[in-house]
C-alpha cells in the first residue's frame, strides 16, 4: 500500500534558521526538490501547457490546489502532471489524472480550502529526481516569522526553469484576510527581502526542509490587491490527506 510520511516540527525557530541557509535559490534543479511536479492543462488548440504545480505524496497521489482541478470546464482527461523535470513542458515523466479529491465537494474559489489530493492513472517510479515529500504532522503550530522555501516555475520566470525562493510567514492582513477569515486553514507569506518576483504557481509547495507546510492558493493569481501570498496550511488537512491518499 502507498503511504504518506508525516513529520512533527516541534522546534520551528532553530529549524527555520538552519533551513534558510540551505534554500536552493534561483539556480535550483529538480534534484534539490524532487517531490515537485508540474500540473499541465490540455488547451483547446491541442497543446499541453503548464498551469500549476503540486507535490508527490506517494507513488500514486499528488497534493495540489483544488482550483486547478475544478470549475465549469474541468475534466480530468484535460489534466496531467510532469515529474522529474527542471524545465517547463519538457523532459521528466508524464502521468495522467484518474480522479481529483478536492477538499469540500464543489470548492472552486474558496481560498480557505484550496487543496486537493489527486489520484494518478499510473504509479511513479522513484528516482533521484522523483521522490515523495513528507507532510507536516496534524495540529502543528506555524507562527509568523518562519522562513520557508517556495518552489515553482512562476508565470513571470522568463527562464522557464524551476526555482526555489524564501518566503516568510506573516499576518493575514497582508493577504487581504481579516480575523474572521484568517484561521488555521491558511498561511500568509511574503517573499524574503531581496526577492521581488514570485516563482509561485497555484499548487506550489511551501517547504520547511523537505516537509510540505503549505500549498499556494490559486486565488493569488486573480487578485493583486494584497502584497502577500496565500497558502493552504497543510497541518489543518493532514488527517484528511492521510485518509484520502491510499
């Protein structure tokens, strides 16, 4: 049976400081984050195009944003993932989608629950460039001021290459969230000082070490009224993920 790793992160401050010194940076390769995948859409003109990202939970399931796998025109036949590739839409291993499992049926734009566990049509064969990532243990507290790695390709990354940049967790007001909506289901982050172009895709992972802490929401790409980046907080969903990715 496929399994999902969970790791407890009890000592965030020391771990975060050490992690910052090891962030791979703009010259990253897939070997530094082998759990990330591209999410590709089949366009009406017959071309597959990268539109998002995800993280390998095990050899049959990927963790990503529900907004990539929902909507009036959604069909699983028009989605696939590409693993093990540094560059957009080339190389690596392509795997098609069997079924999406979005948190809360019918969720399309609700950024508080923009998370999905997607079952693939075939199993991945692990390699140095294709690996699963552990997820954070349920009930973990993610404070402000923690430095995380944001991995992705990003719509404004003109090199079309994977990169990893640091983000720091901040208060929800920097993501357009008030106290009513900002709760344990979401995280808000800002690019770390010195980084001014986000490499995020919908579904991009936020890592502490190699542990998946967050999943970037697709809502970030439809609104520019806030400076921060919204991410689903994985710890809130860990038990659901474990029940689903089997």
